[in-house]
C-alpha cells in the first residue's frame, strides 16, 4: 500500500467515512503487514487523539482514556483490538476514538498532515513574540526588542531571561546563555541553555528537540536544560511530558515532580533528583514581570497548594488559571484604578461581565505558620507591589466572593478555605495604578490561629496581545 492510499484510509477512518470495501482493504493490509498496522495505530494515537483533548472538561473521566491513547507506544494501552473491531462490518458504528468525542465538531479539525494540533507554517510566518525581557543581552547580529515577532531561525541569548509567546497561549522562557532554534509552529530545538514552558490544553503537542532527546508536551509546565556536549535534563513541574532518547530510542512519560537525564553513553533515560530551583524565570513565564517589598512569587513545584504554604515574612502570589474564557458575570470587589481603604473594599460589590474575555487569575495570600496555643500578636505591616504583563480588570477581596469564584477562576488542584475569614481586614489597603499593570498592597495582618489567613484574587485580561513597554 503506497503512502497516498494509506493516508486516504487513515483520514477516512478518523472522520468515520470509510465504507465496507475500504474497511476490508485495511483489514487485509493489516493481516499481511504487521508494521503497517503499527504505523496506522501510531498515526491515530499522535495525530488524532490529542485533537479531542481540548474539547473535554478537565474533570471529564474520558480524559484519562484519551491520555492512555497518546502515550508512547511502549507505555500506552493496546488499542489495536478496538480499531480492528471498528473496521469489521459486523460493528460498523463502533469507533475506538468515540469514547473521547464530546462533539461531532472534532471531525472538522482533523486534517491530513497536521502534527498534533499545530498547523504547517507559511514560509514567511512569524512563530512567536518577544513578550518580555529581563536584563537580556543578545549574541550575534540578531538583537530583538520586546514586542518583536520572530520566525524560523536561531535566537542566541548571551545573558538574562526572555519570554516568548507562541500561538495557542503557549509561553516559553529562555535563560541565557542559550541558543534556541524556532523550527515551526509548536516546534523548537534547544541547542544549549535552559528553557521553561507553560502549555495550556489548546497548545498540547509542543516539541522541544535537543541533541540527545525529543520532548513532547502533554499539557504541562516543564523545563529542559542542555549543557556541555548536549547533556539533556527534563523536569516536569506539573502534568506530563513524553521524552524519547534519540540514542537508545527509549520512550518514557515523565510525571509531575520527576526529572530525567539522558545518559551520555547509553542514551538511557535516567531518573535524577528533582530540583525546584534549577530553572529561573518562573515569574515572567506566568505573567508577573516584577515584585517588590514583602511580596514574592510562588515558583512552580510539584503538589504546590496555597493551603500548605505558610510564610511569616511575605505575601505570596500563586498563579491559578491561564487564558480562561469568562462565560458568566462575576461579583467582584473593584474594577477601577485607584487607592482603596477597608471601608471602600469590605462588602463592596461590582459586576465583571464576560465580554468575550480571556483572563489569567492569581491568588495573593498571607498565611503565617501556626503554633498550637499561639497568642494573637499585634498587627504587622506588609507593604509591597506586583506588576503584571497585562491589565488588571478586577480584584476580589471579599471572602464570600472568593469562595463563589473558586470553582471557575481558581485552580482545580488547589484546596481553598471557605467563608468570610479570607477577606481583607480593617487596616488593609490596596492601590491599582492608572495603567492597571501594578498593584500595591499595604496590609495590617495579625498572626494567630484564628487570624492568620488573608487572600485576594487578581483577574488579568489577556484577550489582546501585550502592550510593549
């Protein structure tokens, strides 16, 4: 069977249009050529199954079945029997992939020749935008400015940190010294240095090639480091990535909280101790471009949860949702720039309308360590500020409003307190700058068992590209 006919039948199977004659042709070919059957299954596993993942709710039980089908062939469930059953005329209505279809629209987005969900580029297509730079120094002739769009080719960073924004809300930070090559939509090659990537469901399938490995994202936050002589390490902060050694051809799915190194000699994927501080640039990766005073960013790490993080010395910022579509109205505490005292915040109710917006959300928290029998101390003043890469459109500072928005605007894996105990207290102030980028906090917090928790939720509009500053 030639390639043209193979892909014809593959596409027909994927969109459910194969007739009995074509199904019989495939079954006959599979019987004669086991390698052809394996190739067919791999194509379905890679090209089609991932396309259905964004159509599913995160809590949908079918996601686990989808994930089982997209793992490398050495780890994935054997779906060959289901595929063969679907091809047999006696069961014409059965399709192995139907367990993960949420809408018939999936057929419309499956296109011959697509890799995962990233379409092929035009020759002159820009692939990413330089969204933000921190002390960046570029090597060679190519000097890039914030806001500049870049296409295929090498990005050589001598020092500093740069964030690149790709299509489908994929973000990547590069740490100098580094050499990153943009190959095509959703495909890069890291020749040297470190990168960290955050990939939402819409961008699943991002590829990072190195001299020793191929890394394919399965919806996650992960880091890749390439050192001397191509030494490659891959760390997963959240979610899953598939790693293939180009030396040994070994494939593994790397889970959250795990790190592997590609052995220089054998090419084996060797587990190594997970280092949460190995990669810098987490703040800018998640849209926080500056913090000052007694505010710090909670760097991504396995199992991170606000309920388990205490800090007597700082207010802590936790990234929650990214590029989430607002679908309903939300009751919030404020929506306009200005300086607000407790009498203007506590009990205040304003309405945030969806207006086809996509938002990032962040939880700012003060939670000191608690000791059994600890007495309530005098209030301690915490003053600090945080700047975001996009405009703040709303802040929720009331405990009941926070609880009401946790399910939609909070992170699903986080555990939240409930009720009014999370609210700002008397003496707390906050200020939103006129450009809506910077939030200043002046909190009077009490340390004690009953009075230790204060939280607000910051809602940032990411509907439009970032403004160059």
